[in-house]
C-alpha cells in the first residue's frame, strides 16, 4: 500500500481562524494528491459546527472533534485561552495524533498550528515531527510582532512606555512610519500581562519549520520582503492568499431574503455595514450609526447585533426587535432604501453587484474578501490588529477611506475608555466611500492582482508549491 503523507491541522476555534484553515487544507489537497489532512477541532460551546456536507465534499480531508468539556467554559476568556484552554486540549490532541500514526499506511509529515495554538508544537516535538505556523492575519502584523519582540529581548525595549504618547514609529514591516495609536491596544495593557504574552508568542513563532501567511505578494510586498530579508532571523514565510471560502450559497431563509432584497437594488448603490463575527456596539453608538446612514441618504444593508459580555469570548447575539436600540421611526423612514439584518452572509453580500461600499472593522479575512470582490472599504477598526490593518489600507495603500482609526476602543481588553464615533464622522466616511472614483479604481486593480496571485504562475500559487515541496521532503 502506498503511504499517504498526513498533515495534522490544529486551528484556533473561531470564525476568523477555523474557516480559513479549512479552506487552506482544501487548496493543499487539490494541489497535491500525495497529501491527506486531519483537522482537529477544539470545540467550544460557542463554536459553529461544520456541516456533514462540508466534511464529505473533499476527499482525503477529515475532521476530528474534541468533545466539548463543560469545564472549559471558565477558561474561555481572552486572558486564559492561549494558556489554560490550549493546555487542557493537549492530551486529547496527543491521543488523536498517536492513533493516526498507528497506521502503517500513514506518514505523518507535519503539524500546521494556528497562530494562537503554537504551544501544540510541544506535541509535534515529542513525535519528532515538523511544525508549520498558520498566521491568519497580515504579514505586516507578523513583522510587527517579530520587530517588537526582538527589541524587547535584545535592547530591553518596553513598548508599554509608549502608552498615551503620540510618536510615529519606523517599523521595518511597514513602508511608512506608523502612529503609536494604531498599534494593538493590548500592547499597552501592562497590568494584564498581555504585552508579555503577545511578544512571547512572537518568540515561539521563530521555532517552526515554516510560516504560512494568508496574504499575497502584491498586497504586502514590503512586509513580505522584510520577512524574507537577512535582517530578520525567522523561518521561511509562505504567502498563500487570498485563502477564502468562495462558496456563496447558503440554504437558509434569511439568506434568501437578503439576496432577494439585494437583487432589487441598482448596481453599486448599496453600502454594506458589517463588523465581523465579534463586532457589535453599545446603544448610543448604534444610534449615531443610524443617524449617519439616514443623513447620507444612501441605500444600505446593515448587520446589527447585540453586544455580548466582555468577560467571555462570545459572539454577539441577535436582536429580537431592532426597534429597541434604533432611533424611533428609523426603520419606517428608511424602509424604501435600506434593510437592517442580524447575521450576514458576508462573502455573498460583497460578491453581489448591487454592493458598492463596505463599512468594515478591517479584520483580515474581511479585508481579503473586500479586495477579492473589488468593494471599497470605509475603515472603522474595533480591536486587536484591526487598527493596524486599517492604517495599511487607508494611509499606506490608498485602498480605503477612514471613518476613525486612531483611537483606543474598549471593545476588547486592553482598550481605553468608551469612545463614541459621531454620526458626522460616520456620514462623512460613507459619502467619501460611495463617491470616490479614484478609490474604486485602485480597489479594482488590486482585485485583479488578488485573483491572478492564486492562478497557475501567480505569486501565491508558486508559494503554495514551495510549501508542499518542503512538507514532502523525506529527511
């Protein structure tokens, strides 16, 4: 029997990590018949389940669930996920991988671990198996992490001392100086231990055999060239993007209702407001958004959801009645030009011809989707590295307009006081978004580059082949 070369994928649970991991596995299997993939899913109570159809649709791809442990609920917080939760999952992962390697027909060739699951490399090391890191954000963010970690460990640099200062930093992963205010807020939350955790991750990222990044050369040439240079000692970096779930069809009544409404709108006339799987706003901010939308007179599709508790890593919830947070009469007054929804099938919406602009939190998956679909963005980042993404899009690349990017949100731990972005700022951003023809032209050009990158001969296509060749080398 011919041995199959098995990769074990360990994604972080969550909408920003699990789906792109599955899609990357599918790409590898399509490109290389020698490979097979097992994806180990660490179930949390909030995790979306993969459908039976998805599991059956790709040969040589299987999913193994780690059963939900009720005791993990107390571990699901931003401060404990990367330590206590991952540590708790290690015995399960170890047993699963051992069962895989018991077969004489299987050659385990590597672990592919998510950026927040790097501690799973301990199990790979026990088995003498290479580890590859899958970084689901931008190459520029990866470069930032390496740069700050090196400055801390080699020069004694303390990034928390920059809190409440306003200099621009020259970072080798960016083509132009970066304002301190757009760096991730958690870097300055000294009391929480986040700065140390964040930079310790970067130190561990230097250990795998390779780093896969969901980006493409033409979008992040400066950061990718920096990571490949002799000035930084890191594993080989493989830009493989854009890795997206391009399936637009969802068998769901709400999906059909949204698509039917979009079908009735003129081309490029609708502004789509959606803030990712974790995006939500307090009531005062919701009202400011509503006033801005109404003031703009723009056709709109707005994904609006209720904020969860900040103490747990939970998704926003659906509103039973939008009237409880919207200005009185808003839904009636905008009935002919707009639609407020809860959950949104984002890729399907962005792919629709009637959508002409996207008010976005600038999460990396959303950024790649907007570029792939050629839809300009009005940047309104909320947490994590989103402000850095927004800075890159607005200032560095000219692929977006700004609503507000240089502020400290308290949407997630490490943020500052509650910031309410005014209706005037939001309305101004929407108007520029929908009327800037130069912006539209630039985004259309990058759309073409994103699609060429994954075609035969394109930059990501070639990079994926390099990664496969590295994985299949018999040492």
